[in-house]
């Protein structure tokens, strides 16, 4: 059923049509990119996930079911997304065994105190209908007091080691298989890893896309054995149309017989990152799962185009949280 979606039909589903000229390759002649990466634990994490950030009530469950039918085995969620119960129900109704799934959730800012971590983790486990997570991330390198409206916990923000140490205990307890971080810049990563960690961060999930490609962070992460995960990989909501209309992206799509979205997602995986496209539209969910190796000259063309403009970060809650600093200071 899903294989029947042609590149042409999928292009129309994005709301545009690109006229291609000259010789075009058939998808069947393209090599596949790695389907998994190996983490320090030895676990293999799927390279393409369904992201469920901003997926609304009543639509996230069907998105998860569509994704699983299309071949996805990696679902990336978080407690703060407020949709884990619906995700869990969709997983329960699926025929995919738990051992074949990769489930990620995230620790929210108000629960960084060691005594608060296990109870909030247990909430996520209960809602997802599982007794362990494959990956649990510190959602932001910012700790708030448990009670109150975004009251900064200066101590745990400055020193995340007590939080990390508790997460390590939960790995040993079997409730989490891998632990990682999200939205950490290099300075904040080094601040954490300067401690005597039992388990190094498995991944760092950050905003990565054509408009904010972060080549320096990518290079540093590879040199230091830290895998990046790309959220908002097609750009934030208002950027997606712009991303899919980039001339270099459309040119490569035409040449390879892919859709622009497939080109961008393939570019991410070829850069060596996990990619987390979010959609609740069935045809797009299916489209986003197919990634192919891009020829070297075309990959370099995309990389040059992405890194030739001033970076545009969209997700930065510093002002909204009334922080006395920018969470990304010192990048």
C-alpha cells in the first residue's frame, strides 16, 4: 500500500509541483542510508523517528499507527508534549512487539531535583504502557523549582550532575536503557561531562535544519563521540515551505527522483544525525521515512547552501521563561 506512493504524488501532497528537466535517476538505483546508529551501550537506535511534538489530541494516535505501518520503529516524545497517553494507546493497539520499538521521552525542567525524577519518569512509563524507555533525555539544560511558575533553580542549572547521577541510577535499575541531553551547547555539555560520569550522554537532541545547520556543533560532536538528533529537520512550522522551495533542494530532488522533503531528511542522515520529522498527515509520514544516499557532489551542494547564510534559530525559550541569560550563550 505505502510503496504505491510515487514521488510525483508525494510532491503534490506538499502543495507544490516541480517541473524537472534533464536526466533523472530512479529511486531504485539509489543506495539506502544507515537505518540505525550504535550507541555507547551497544543498543541500535533507528536513524529516522516520528516526532510527536505539537501533535494534537485526537491526531497523534493515528499518526503513530500510520508510522508503525509504514515501518517506523522509533517514536520521539516527551512528558511536556501532553500526548503520551494517546501515544501509549496507539502502541497498545499495534501488533509491533515492544522489543522492536524505540521509545524516547524527556525529563521536564521542573523535575531536575533527584527526588522528583523517578516519579515523573513513572508517569511517562505508565502513559506509554511500558516498563522501560529506550532513551530518556534532559529536555533543557535549565532547572526550575518544582512548584511555581518557571522559578529558576540556579544550583541545578549551574551543576546538572546531581540530576545526571539519578538518571544513571535509573539506568542501573532497568527503567531506562540510555540517557542523553537536549538543547545543550558545547559549553553546557562540557560542564556536565567534566564530572565523573558512569554513563556518557548517548545523544544530544537539538534544532537542526537547513536554516540552522550548526556545522560547528556537528563537527565537535563527531569528534567527541556524541550523536546528534535533529528536531524541526524541515524547519520550524513557518519555514517548511521555504525549505522545500530552496533551489538547490529542488534541483537535487529532480535529479534523484525524490521529493524535496526526502532530500532534506536524507541530507540529515547523511550528515550523521538522527532525524525526527513531525507530521500527522499520512502521506507525509510515509514520505519522510524513505531516505537515500545522495551523491557526493549533490550532498556538498546542499551543505554549501545550508551553511552559506546566517543561522536562524527559531526555538529559544529564554525570553519566554524570563531567564536572566540566553540558554544558548557561549555557542
